[in-house]
C-alpha cells in the first residue's frame, strides 16, 4: 500500500526519484505508468486535495461532474495499465459521431462500423475515472501520495529540484513533473511563462436526460454562439450501483459553449427554461430533453506553457497545454504525452542515463511535438471556423461537411484524427508495452 502523509511532517528531508505535483487525471496516470516500469524509482504524487478512492464525491477538481470522451489512444494506454477492464464497466461507447452546423444544410456522420471499429471513442464520467485512478494509486507499492499538500517553495539544485511543502516536508527530487493544471502555481514559481488566448467563451456542462435512447451517437453541433456537444452516457441505472431499480433513464453529457453573459443566463435559468433553450439550439435529434442535472461552467482559454522541459523538470497535462474542449482532445493528448514521456525515461534508464537529463527530456518533446501541434491546431481552429457567420466562409465549411459526408476517405482521415490514431506516432515501443502492470484495480 502506498503511504499517505496527511499530518504536518517533521522538517526532515526526503530524497525522491520522480515527484509529480498534481494528482489530477494526468499526474495520476503518469505516476501509474512510471510505477508499471518497475525500475525501482521512488515516485511521489503531491496533491492539494485529500485523496480517497472510497469517496468519489470529494475527489480533487479533475474528477468533478464532467465527462470525458476517451480516444483509442487512451484506451490503449489504460489497457497497458490494466485499468481498461474496470473502466469499461461504466463507459458508454461512441458508435457514431454526428457533426452539423445549425441553420445550414451541411452535416456528416462518422460511423465506427465504417472504420471497422467497435467504437469511435468512449465516454467516461470523471468521477468514475477518478475513483479507478485513485484506487490504483493507493494500491501501488512504489507510489507515495502526499495529500493534502501544496508546494510552498521550489528551486533547482545540482542534479535535481528542491521542494518545500505546506506540510513542512522538504524533498529533493531528480525529476520534478509539474501537473498542477492550467493555472499552475509551480510553473509560475519557477518563472515559466505561459501564453493565454482567451476565446471569450464559457463551457456550460450538465447531464441531461432524454425521452429516447441516444443510440450511442455523439453529437457535435456548431451554432453561431459556439459549439455544443452531447455525448452518450450509460443509462442511470447502469451507470450507478446506487440507483439500481430506477427506470432506465437515457442520458447525455452536454458541453455547451456560449459567450459569458449567455452562459450566466442559462446557468441561472429554471429547469424548464433551460430545457426549452437547449431544445431550441439543438433541435430534436435526441427527442425531448426531460431533466437537467447540476450545471457547471468553465471559462475557455488556450493556455500553452512557453517551456515544457528544463534539466530535471517537465511540465505536463493542462499545465503544459490547456485546450478548447470542443474536440474532446485535452486529456487524450496529455495521456499520449505522458505515455511517451514514460517510454523515453525507460529507454534512457536502460541506456544508463541519469534521471532528469535534459537531452532525454528534449527527446520526449521532439517525439511529441507534431502530435501536440496538430491537436492544438485542430482544437483551436474548429470553434473559430464554425463561429464565422460571413456567407463565403459558412458556404465553405458546409461544402467541407458535405464533402466529408460524401467521401469515405476524408471521413476516415477525420475519424482517425479524432481517435488520436493519426497523430500518436509510435506511442509505446519497447519498455512500456513489455512491462506488465504492477497492480490491477480491485474494482469489479
Ligand atoms: C468542459 C470540459 C470538457 C472536457 N472534455 C474533454 C474530453 O471529452 N476529452 C478530453 O480528452 N479532454 C477533455 N477536457 C480536458 C481535460 O479535462 C483536461 O485535459 C484534464 O482535466 C487535464 O488534467 P490535468 O491533470 O492536467 O489537470 P487538472 O485536471 O487541472 O488537475 C490538476 C490537479 O493538480 C492539483 N493541484 C493544483 N494546484 C496544486 C498545487 N499547488 N499543489 C498540488 N496539487 C495541485 C489539483 O487539485 C488537481 O487535482 C475537457 C475540459 C473541459 C473544461
């Protein structure tokens, strides 16, 4: 079992091999990937919130009421970690993706069947993902979770980085991984600047129940006020063990992008007003919207760290790049990043390099550069292109959608891009895929 420090520690120093600041989706996944390498490293995860798989309602913010569309590349990585089987007990498959432009004729449908795949992607509720990841973290022999704790001071030293934590603990680590989210405090403390591009939009997120089955279709609808996505979820009595016996209630996860003032209005609206507004914007492809769960909002910004690696230091996840959620790529990209990072570290260890060597970390960035560029560009361009109302551009994008609908090869390429198959390169060579996961989650 991993140790967990919750009390104020003595000011004694600890030595670690890898210290990950931030135990959200990305930090936790990286810790498990590194642990599965079995290289005898002392791995630490420092998390600001208490960590407990047993009470998913109080998990850290990464694992809130949102849902995440997982791509094939993410499935592959969770399979390597031995977590896919457990995750899969509460995932909804995306069999088709329907893309449309409100008020225009162009639309297209990407089908898993056409790509010879069982699904184009999978929708996981973040709370479930969090509870599976936290259980695996807590069950690992070589991961220490230090929570709740934050980094008060951080400074580079010869061959590593020194950290002083809010608990009073001092750590010297060979490799510091910054995974504390888009507004990364640790990145800032080290003087690493980030470039922010505010889209002037807010994502309103809620689960909605439907009068009919979604048939495992994900809808991406572009409107003049911003894109909206409705992702299929499991019916409530299949998703939650606590609700067995309830009538089967079909549900989708809504991500509705709006200007901030409109977002405030829809958040404050009564349930019936909200459902009527949603019905008006989305139409009746999913039948009637019957109920809406709690609504949350997230400001949308493209934030990219100006540096991702230094000697003994790497920035990952939202701290490295936080994307527009429209294409559902932020976590999928970050997971490919950390899988490649773990792989590069393992290869370097085999070759006798010191953990944290700059040229190894630069090698990781070189390998992921193209994937990061393409995925960021896709997530950045899509919402922009679809909010331009000018007639020639609206015509061009509708011709684009019609072409996508008419030409199977275009659809194939577009689907591969969305599934993370086009950009991932050689995700996991040698070491990672040859290592067996250390612990299999005890769920299910
Ligand atoms: C509305 C919405 C929908 C999305 N949908 C998708 C999708 O469908 N598919 C997809 O791939 N991506 C999606 N994303 C993106 C995805 O949520 C992010 O990529 C992901 O959350 C990034 O995880 P992270 O661990 O890097 O950061 P975070 O989730 O921000 O986690 C950071 C962690 O660090 C901790 N922390 C913060 N500061 C400190 C500190 N000083 N010390 C210690 N710990 C600290 C926090 O408590 C938290 O646990 C979506 C995002 C949004 C907003």
